C-alpha cells in the first residue's frame, strides 16, 4: 500500500464511521417518532398481497410512470441507486489499492456491462430530473409550480450528489483504463474506455477518485442523518414500508380510496353505542393520535408536489395543498417528539400526562411546539388552519397521484372528526345539513313522505320492495334523486330505461334514508353510523334469504354507490352495488336497449370523483355515451384518473366557497372550452355544480348539463317527452 492509499484509506474509514454512527442515530430517532402513533393492526394483514403490491409499485414505478418522462428518468435513477451502491462498496477496495475491485462479482464482464449501462442511463435520468426541477422552480416567472413550498435546496442537493457519484464512478474506471488496470473489454464498457482515453496515466488516480466518491456519498448520509425530515432523500428507504403498509394492498394501483376507514381508538373500530369521549379517542386532536402509519406517511413525503398540482382546492386559490398539509404535520410531529418521548402528552380529558420532573430538561422549542393546537388559525399558532381543513373535497386526486401512497384523505377526515364530534367546530352553514340528516333523514330536510314523488307521471308502475319479491335490482334512489328536481329527471330516466329493458327492479320508497356520505365526510361519524345502521337493517331485510351475489343494488348517485358498496360492509351490510351507467352499458351491450337516434351537437363527459377515481368506473359511462351520441366523445384535458372535481364532495356541497375561484367555474370553463354543447355527468351533485357554473357564466342557453342516463333515453326513446332542460335549482 503506497502513502497515497494509506491516506485515502484512513480518510474513507473516518468519514464512513461518522456517517454510519449518525445514520444509526437518525434511524433510531425516526423509528421512535413513528412508534409514537396509535396502533394499526390491520396494516399487518395479507402480507402476500402487500409484498406483491410493494414490488409492483416500486420496480414497476406504476404511479411515477403516469408522468411519462419524469417517471422513466426516476426509474433509472432508482435502479442506479440500488445497483450502483455496489460500486460505492467497490470504492472501499479502490482506496486501498487502485487496481482493486469487488471480489468475485467484480471480475465478471456482465457486472461491468450492467453497471456501465445503469451509470449512463442514471446520468441521463438525473440530468432530466434536474432540468425538470429547474424548469418548475417556484421562483420562475409566471405559472404555478408543484414545487411551491418544497424545500428546494434539499432537492438540488440530492440531485447533485447523485450526479457527482455517477461522474466519479466513471472517473475511477477511466483511471483504471488509463493505467491499463481495467479488466472489462471495450465492447462492454465503451464509455469508461472513452473517459480513460482522455485521462492521464496517474497510478493513484483511481484511489483518489474513489476517496472523493466515498466522501460525496458519506456527505449525503451525514446531511440526511442530521435532517430526519428530509423526505426527498429518506423516501429511498421509507417508500418501501410505506407502500407495503398501505391500507388496501390487494386493490389495483391508484385505488386505495373509496371507503373511508372506520373511526378507531387504540386501533379498534369505535361503536357509538358504547363509545365514551373520556375513554376513547374521537378523531385526531394531537399529532400523536394519528396511527403510526400516519406518522410514517408524513416522514415519507418526497415533497414532489404531484398531489398539489392536481388538488382542486390549491388550483383555485384555496389555502389547502395536500403536500403542505403533510409537511406541516411532519414538521410538527418531529418538533414535538422530544416532549412526547419524555413522557409528555395530554390524556383524553386534556390533563398533562408527564410530571414536572420529566419535562424539566426539555428544550423550550419542543415545549412550545407541544402547546400548538393541531387545528387553529395563524394567530392561535395552529399547525393546520381551519380553512385548510375545510377546503378539502375528498376528491382523492392527491392519493391517486402520490408515488409513495400517502393517505391524505384519511388524515384530513380524522382531524375533521375531532373538530365536529368534540369541538362542534365546522363551517356553520353545514349545521343545517347535519340537523336535517338527524331529524329528517336527508340533507335538504324534505318530508319523508315525498320520497316517491318522482314516480308521478310515469306511464308504468314503479314496484316497491315488499310489493314484489322477485326483483333483480333494488333501485337505490338517493336523496338527491328523490328530492332535487334535476336529479329526479335522472331517476325517472333510469327507471324508464330499466322498465324498457325488462329489468325487474324495485325501490324502497319511504323506507330509504340518506346513505350517510355527507355526514361521514364532514367528520360526523355518529350521524353516519346512525343512518348507515338503519339502512343496513332495511336492506338486509329487503334481501333476506339471498346470498351476496343476489343482493344487487343499482344507484344513480356515486356517493351512495360508494357508501353502500364500500362502507356498509364495515357495519354488516354486504351488497353488490353498481352505478346506473354500468347497468345501462350492460343493457345496451346485450341488446336490451337500442339507441336509435344519435344525440348530436358535441358531448363531453365529466368524471365524478366518487365514480371514477374512487371506484375506477371510467369506461361504462363512456360506452353508454359512445352508443348514444353522434360522432366521438370530446374529452376534456383533465379526464378519467386526472379528472377535476366539481367542488361538491367531502360535504363541500353544503359549505360556502368563500376563498379563491369557484371550483365548479374552473371545471365549467374547461368543459366549455371543448366546444361541446352537452356536458354529460353521472352524479347529481356534479350536475348541480356544473349547472350552476354554466348558468353563472351566462351560457345556460348554449350548454346543457345532463346525466348520461338522460342522454341515452333521448337516443333510445326520442319520442319520449324529456321535460326540457335540467335547470331547476337545488331543493326545488
Ligand atoms: S382530496 Fe382533493 S381536495 Fe382534498 S387535498 Fe386531496 S386533492 Fe385536494
Ligand atoms: S404527499 Fe405524495 S404526492 Fe404529495 S408531495 Fe408528498 S410524496 Fe409527493
């Protein structure tokens, strides 16, 4: 060993020892913080599906590849990081002797070839990512950036480290070529040979370059170890467990949505007949009341801003960004952690758990952080502003886009649950809706005995459950479908089409009550359970004696469709629920309905969030429209998985939209820009919101918003009176 190698070996060993010690400390700190969360035993179920999903999502980059170039570039950088870690290991042999290499594997030409290819593709990948980050930097003139609010130096730092590690890897090889100590042939490593051709014949070159590569790599490890909230770096490790522990691993990528999780205390679902707010946790009031998976979510965020770029609230000037919400919770959790780890925290009656002695030596900043209310205005020192919490439409665009499977909607609803159930703190205008749900069983407060009024004037009898037993489908009308004039037209259109196709169906009539969706999404789990239990009982009775495959329900409202199909199982109600567009598509495909007169004038389709993104029903409404209209459907730029919310979900329908541009107006402008004269929808709330938007733009005479079922009815029965345009106001 020469004198240069003695120095390079000592320096490499020293910096590595420091880096590894700091990294171990950092991992222990992160683990301790994540373990502060509440139990989540369901996350350990179905390990086979979890492993498969984790491998598919990471190796296949299923989320990232939705973003084309970025996804491909990131894939090469990820593979480069994993495979080229071996080359960092090899550098430790090269600081000892410039001709050194990995034992056994390092002598294989295939290893030389594979690492050469990955180095070159990794270099291209990281340069692409660097250019994309720079072109999207928040400070660039004009335009909104998905990186607004991200810690930009961390992103640049990580990218430069990757670039330099790759460059120094090539320099090591180049010096070996230049000194004639490189054992891979030219055909397998042409780039290394090209680099070697321009480097001097310096015998210590490989050792010095290897030392620099180790110093760069260990600097990265030291910096991230000193910054445990640096998700842009830590996600390389945390993304794997975060995806493994996602809530519904068996579902296809991007569909971990649909049902909300039940309200839990100590990891067990709460039953409101026995729950006690002094003994049970009602929602989330403090950051440590999220589950450990929630704290893992916050730690894993890469700050990529994909969620932010799709969020309807953020895109219309509201203060909510799902990314900034996650970052605020992460920073608060880590800043408060010393206090919690010292034994601090409030019990369910609000009393401090720690003794004075336990908190005596705590950093004043940790104590100050512990005093912050989780939900509060800037003046109150709150972590999350109430306007942020109540701006969410639960559209799921953030969860759909997040490459590391962070579950924003669950966290938002958990915080809402505490605010509503314990603090009674929510936008006051939604109080009327909640009172109506409790007292009248529908959000509008309409009399229950008018639930069947929509059947008046139909030229056939609509059968009720109880009057007939041999129905195939129970037609779940929903509150909007029963009480709201525009939606009643859809209800009538669906009933007419089912009757025309000879489908045996029956309604519950006055036996139906609200599915509970708005109560659950605003956070009032108590009212949700009350309504849902009543409905589950009614439905179980209606389907008595049938197995699940024959307990078929068709619903016109995607919120009912989602709640009945995905959430009633949590309360003992197992049903096969389809959306009316799915059933209509089937009836057309099987020849039971025949469109005879194409609807013309140009048609575009707005995907309702709870039908499309939450439940992956994208094709059926398009198939129905494809059969019923003249020419092709005109798609809006934001469609299918990337559809833009109408603004009504998450009980936002019953809250005023006081901040920023109205979401429905933004969506209507996009629809009108297609030039289509008809905007087809598949949801009564979307219909209301988009109609209001069209009328607000003074375009009510030129553009019609109408349900897919009504479009089909016009085509199947052109002679049928259509009842004019669907322009009646809500509650009419
Ligand atoms: S669910 Fe929709 S509105 Fe809510 S934070 Fe996510 S993207 Fe924004
Ligand atoms: S929450 Fe997910 S999508 Fe949003 S910034 Fe973090 S990693 Fe990216």
